[in-house]
C-alpha cells in the first residue's frame, strides 16, 4: 500500500483489499485519520493516531520492522492481525514523497497464540488447584526443569531455577531417600517407570507429602531424559492418618460402637464389640439399615429409629434405653448414647455407643415384681388386721356391756341389803 504525504492512499493491491475488507476503489484516497479505521496495539489497547504506521513513518521517516497491529475491518466489523513493515521515499529536498507499507496477515497465528496462552493459563490454574506440578531432567547432565507448580510445592524461588537432581533428592526425608534414589536410578539405567509417595522437607523447612510418577524418554533407543508429575498430597495423607486413627480407636474401644449415615440410616462401620454383641460376623452389618438392631415393641423398629432421629435433628444427641435384637432373634436391653458429627469420609454421621443392660433390666424387673408382691401382702395383712380390730371392738363392746350389767346388779343387791 502506497500513501501520499498527507496519508491518503495512492495505490493498494488486491491482497490489501482482501486483507482490509475494502475494494481498491474504497481504499483509494482514504486517509489514516478516517473514522472507519481503528488500529490496536499488540496488547489489544487502542492505538494512538500518531502511532498509526503511516503517521509514524511520515513523522519519523524511519523504517518500521515487524510491527504487530490489529485492524478493525469496517466492512465486516471484525479484527484482523497483521505484521507491518514500511519505509518512506524522500524527495531531493528531504521531504516525504510517499510512504510504502506492507501487511502480512498473522490473524491465525495470533488466535493460535491466544488459544495457547489461554490453555496454559487454564493448565496452570488446574495444576494449582490440584497441586500438581511436573519435572524433567537430562540423564547425562542431570540438569532438571520444573513447572511453576513444582516450585510452589517445594517452596523454592523460581529465580534460581530448579536444582540439579542430586540436590533435588536432598529435599526428600531421609526415611524415603533410599527408596527414591533406587527408583530414579532404575529409571535412568533400565527405563523402569516409578510411582512413589515421599515425605519431603521444603526449602522453607515445611514437611509435606508428595506423589511422584516418572518415566523414561527415548531417542534412537537410548534413554535421554526422565519426566513425570509431582503432586502435593499432604491433605490426603492427613485425612488418611485421621481416618486410620479413628478406625483404630473404633476397633479398640471396649464399648460397642457403630457409625450410621445421617441421611439414609445405613450402617457404615462397626467395631468388633458391636458385632459380637449382636451376633454378626465382621463387616456383615455394614450396608444394612440401622433398624435391624431394634426389637419390635409397641412401636416398629422403623418408628423407633424415627423417634430417635427427630431428637437428634433437634438437639444433636440422644441417650436412653432401647430394646435391641440379635441376629438369632434374641432380644436384650441396651443403654445407648447417640451423637452427630462430621466424618472426613462419610460426611454427617451418627456415632452410637451401646452397653448391654439386660441383667440390670432383669434385676430391675425382678425387684419391681418383689415390690408388687410385697405391696399386695401388706395390703392383704392390713385388711386382715382391720377385720381383727373390728372383731376385737365387738368383743370389747360385748364385754363392757356385760361388766356394766354386773355392776348394776351388785348395786341393787347392796341397796336391798341396806333395807
């Protein structure tokens, strides 16, 4: 494209017309300041009018090389990316006779670069969320390359680059270093892949857990490098340790304990004491409804569960006496304490602790029976005493009446004797 000294277009070829989306007739005479034109910088910001390629050439008279520019095409209202090169022809007096500008369409390349940048950004975000880095090292030089996430996991300053392999191994805790050395050496010498979990000590002295997967890369049947992934699994390890501790406590506690899903009432875990109490084999109760442990009373087992759940939803805990049933149908009594808590694996669960109180219950029932019998005996004896008292009262009444008559007779005899 050839411009006059006033920036108006003197000549343009067919390629320029196709690229800019205007015919040669439409382009002819158009000036750089035409409102239809809109140029963008490489960062997509609006380009100042003085920085438009032709204006820059006319102002500086210096050539332009590989200037990346975006142009909004007025006809199609889309954006085309070009590499601009240009120069000016000068008159004998040093003034500009014309400016010659060439455009090379790089729209596809820019779009590819943008897509690649976006993909890299998404990958970096994904790696950060998953705490997943990567590494590679040359088997001859032992020079190592890390991704940004690996630097972040290891808490190493990126400015100093990744350490050489021997120094990198020093980050591994002594307990796991021998295992790691052997795996790396076998990958280098025999191409054996490895997948290991190590405890590491970061550059800042923090202890973490990492999972690393490595494989050999070949060129002409020769191992040239080892590459793989490096993932921070500290959270997972801590969860596993917590769950292991909980399971250990659950299995060794002297009381009968089981876990139940809060939402569905499914038995999730039982300890050996609980299984023994109810007559089940190890793991046999897992996956069954919690109502299988409740004996039918005036309420069905399901109704008993509903009553307890209602209290738990309101107060978060429940305790009381329940009539339970063993696998063989034997019914027995238990005192139970139930509470709600958040489990690292199962979510919201119920933990229920049971104690067999059958003997105590039978003793209470027997004592209650004795009490009833004693009360009945006391009541009977009281009635007997009341009857005897009535008889005695009657006897005394007869006796007193008789004594009174005798006294009256004696008085009469005395009276007659006096006469």
